[in-house]
C-alpha cells in the first residue's frame, strides 16, 4: 500500500502545481516586479498547498491548532462551531486570511510568513492580531 499512497501524494502534488500555474497565469498582470517571479510563484504554490492541507484538515476535523482556542476554549469546538470558524476564516479580507492560513494551516513561523508575503515581521504580527480579533467577533467571542 505505501506505493499507492505515494501515487496519491504525487497526484495531489501535481494538482497543486496545476492549480498554482493557473492562478499565476490568471494573476500575472498583478506581478509588479518580474525579477521576483520565482518567489511570487513559490508563494502561490505554497498557498495552494496550504489551501489543500486546510481542506483536508477540516474534512478530518483535526489540525486546527491554536485556532481551537478561538472556537471554544474549554471543551474543543463542535463540528458546527468548527465549520463556522472555517467560514469566518474564508470571509476574512485576503491579507488577514493569508497570514492565518500560513500561520495555522501551513504552520510557518512569523519570519517565514514575512518572507512569503514580502512584508515585515511586525506587519505579520499586526495582521495576525487583526485576524484573530475579526474571528472572535465573527464567532461572537469578543472577550479574550
């Protein structure tokens, strides 16, 4: 069976790469500095992989990490609460959603996130703070 699992992973990787190539083609006009194409494309691939990983984690109801604290601090989130959280994440403005996905789903450090989004670590910190606050409000958890 490991051989089949390897094929499944290769197939998933191929799908992520194809999705990324499509996104890059669609958004190529938004690339300000052509000399940064490789890092820009790598970020697109990373985001596509993070999206796929996030979807898999949601399906398996596991892997939400620290976001569980926002969903329900003491008992862990119910399935309905988990889905509300995922919808709330999807509704965040793109810059806030991006840092949440990179931090919690891709499990990148603040420095790694800063490199991917080409911003400073303090900007990453600010966006994560804003995203968490927005998620608390969206979930009706306005207290810290």
